[in-house]
């Protein structure tokens, strides 16, 4: 854990996540019956998630999660890209989900208006503001209860949105199957706060990695599957707090030409939430052999890979591992920025809409 008083809002808000998660679970899971108390439309066969920034990375996470848990076809679209579409998805039994921390994100709001104008499909919002325009506009509503987030970089709002999307996924399963298939899954969610505390306890290890990142100009963050959303989020966190030019890539796609950038000295970070596939092991070992970047693994490690640095929290399942990896990456962004003497709470040129929600 963070043992000293926080010197920045970002540090304080990273630490708050272990307390916010149980509050959300208390709000949405009936302690007697275990029922998830989220109102959703029935007979949904397709989901479209629309968001920007960190909220879009949550949407990407949800696509893989929804298709794995509920078997419902899903896709994520950037709000700004959605506004440019001449034809929007409009199949029957499609649910639109709009994700915005403030509830006032301009392009996400306009996207919701576009759906309302062009279709009669149900809409759902996930937001931190129950008085916002998006809340009033959508048919179904989920509050993420993150509390006031002062820092520009989304931290506790990101994990709050993640948890809400997990609960929505499980609720969809319950609506379809009407049985206890989600019981063990829901039980494991209550261990997430302990997982976050374990990730916070890795701070001294993370500081060593941050020292390396602060000195390097080329940093690539890679992942596969559901972990790719974390790679994109980690890259954004480090960009907006440290001003470093970092890119995120799916590892398999990175091998198709993009890997040539490692002819320059740099760092390759691989984030994983599950056992690393044989193909990814081969790709990572080939990269190490051909280009010899500083290789960092965040998440479970395979003995066939020999990274320069590794950091992990042992977890029961992939969902807990997602939260552990997220908190590790948030701290890595924080510590890298502090090494560079950046103002993490007010990065140059960035602004944020914040909403006061007491929990």
C-alpha cells in the first residue's frame, strides 16, 4: 500500500480504488440473493459500445468480456469515429452503451443523440454523474460511483467503469440463462480490493521500472486478447502524464512490419492477464533475439521467456488479474512522470470535467 500521505491527486485516487470497488459491489449485488441489481432490456443479441479516451479502452475491454461471458456479439467504436459514420448498426435487439466519466463528453453525447434520432434502439449509459446530460438522455443507466476525480488521468473512474461492465456482462448472462452460472464469478469480485492492495504494495518495484522508462525515448506496450485494452490504457496514462511518445500494439500485429522500430534502442512491455500463448512466447523470444530491447513483462510469466524485468500479482482468475495489471500500470505512469518532474494532476494542454459524488 501507499504508506505515506499522497503528494498528488493521482496518487491519492489510485489508492482509493480498493475502497471504491466494494462500494460498487454493495450497490449492485443483493447480499441476500446475489442478484445483480441493474436494469437491462431483454432479448439483447448485439451490443455497440461508444466512448472516448480511457472510457473507450473500457469499451474495448468489455467487447472481449461480453463475447466470452455472455456470448453476445459486441463492438466498440470511438465516439468521434461514430459521428462520421453514414450508417450506424441498427439490427433489432441491439443495445447501445455510452461510457463517459463526466456524462458531458461532447462527442459521446452527440453519438447518443445520433442513435436516438436514427433508431428506436435501447440506450444505456455508464457515468459518474447522475445529473448529466447523458444520464437524462439514455433509457437505462448505471452509475459508476467513482467519486470526485481531480487528476487529469483517469484512474479510479477507469476501474469503476470496468467493474460496472463486468456486472452488466454477468447480468446479461443471468437474463439469458436464469441459473447460477455466474455465482462463482460474482464471488471472486469481492477479492478485487485485496488484489488492488497487493498491486499497490509493488510500488518500490514499479519505481525501478519507472526510472528505466523515464530515460528511454522508444517505448512500445504490447498485449494479446483482452489485455490489449490495458496496453492502450497504459500507453495513454504514460503519454498524458509524462508526455512520452508511446504506442500500444497487439503483439501479433506488431510483428508485421511495426517491429522494425526496435532497430532503435528501446523498451518493449508485454501485458498479460492469463497464461501466455505459445505463439506469443515465440514472438517475444524472436524480438529479444533479433532486436534485444529491454523486455518487461507485467502479469503472469512463462518460464520459456526471460525478460529483463517482470512484475506480477498472483490472482485467482483473469478478472482479478485485469485489476492488478491496471493498478500496476497506473503506478508506472505516476512514477515515470514524477521521475521527469511532470505535474501529473495538471498536464500541459489538458483539461477535465469532474463531478462531485460522495461515497
